[in-house]
């Protein structure tokens, strides 16, 4: 899975770009447009706990040092559309509730985001951006729900909240490609019995995505594959793609963010533009 993605990033022929306008009116498939908008939580931001703490305390912090999946996926999109601009509103610790209120990481801790929106909710910033650039925003990626689950919010409520959030995005961007992350389970390394909880959360996320005609990028199916190609196991993959085994951090490692970008690429269907 990883090799084709990296090949695509480095070697898509320029002729592909000429096919984009002809396909842009499709209601079933929408190639990259002028802006790629990344929304959501710490995974959208590219958060890694120890790295962030070191940079903040040493005075070397820059959001550009946390590309996460957003900028890896964005680089692949820019091979298809070199003029595409990546806009990352991801806010660490964001939930489906705080998304509609404010980003504490930005407004409370005063830590700079990739693309800030001081005094606004991420919800309002996203809608404002899409409305300010009609027909120019696609894809839109969303990663929300995991922090709600960790705070004890039920899957039913998460689905309801996410359905409303995605519905607003779909109304604002009727022809955008919206892709929603279904989460990996980093807690497998502590308790393998937590996998069904992650599956239940992802089922709710999938239902919310379906309500808005959005695609899903299923990270669980890859990172928590119970039968990966030998010699890998689910445990070794979770240790490779997250920082749980190394640092007790639930967030992706650098390889983890790259594989999630690959999963978004596969979900987007954009590989058809390279053939």
C-alpha cells in the first residue's frame, strides 16, 4: 500500500492535470480543486506529545514541524494540482462539541495552529472559508470523535454531533470530496479487548459520513489489521504506526501519519487520475 502512494507523490505525469476540469462537475467524484481543507483534532494537526512539549519549552516551536497526515496527503494532491493550497484548521484535543465552540489549544494555551482562527470556533472558520471560496474547496478531510469517546461520550451522541457537522459542510460545499477518518486503536497495546470499542466508534463515524455523502478513510483496518503480512502482527503494527510503545503517546508516529495519508489517498479515489 505504501509504495504506490509514494510513487504517486513523486511521479504523476503532468498530463493528468489537464483532465481535472472535465471531471470537476461530477457529483460522484470530485478531483482536487484550489484548496484542500483539513479539519478536526490533534491527528489533523499532526500532534506528537513529546516533540511538542520539547519545542514549546525550548522556544523552537513551529506548527510547520508537525506535518501529520495533512501535509503528506496535500503533497500528493499538489502533484495533481500544483497550485493547490493546503489549509489546516486541526485543533489538538478537539471534540465534536468544542469544534462548535472554540479551540482551547489556540485561544486558551495560545499555541499557534497551522492556520489560525482566533476567537472563532473551528466550525465557523471552516464554513466561512468554504463560503468565501465557493466551488474551490476539495477535498475536505475530517477527523473528529476519538476525543469524545475518551471523555465518555456515547457513540450515539458522537454520531449525532458528527452528522450535524458533516451536514453543514455538505450544504456549504455540495460538490466537495469529503473524507472522514475512522480511527485506529492505540490502546490495543495495553488491552487487545478494546478493539470492539474502536469498531463501534468507527461504525458511528461511518454512519455520520454516509449521511453527508462523504467517504471514509479506515485507519483501523490497516493499523489494527489482525492478520497483516508476516512477520508483522497487530501489535507490531500499532507499535510502528503510533507512539504508544515508544512513549505512551496515542498519536501516530511519523510512519503512522504517512500511512494515514495513504489511507486518505486510497479513499479519495484520486488514483484514477494517474492512469
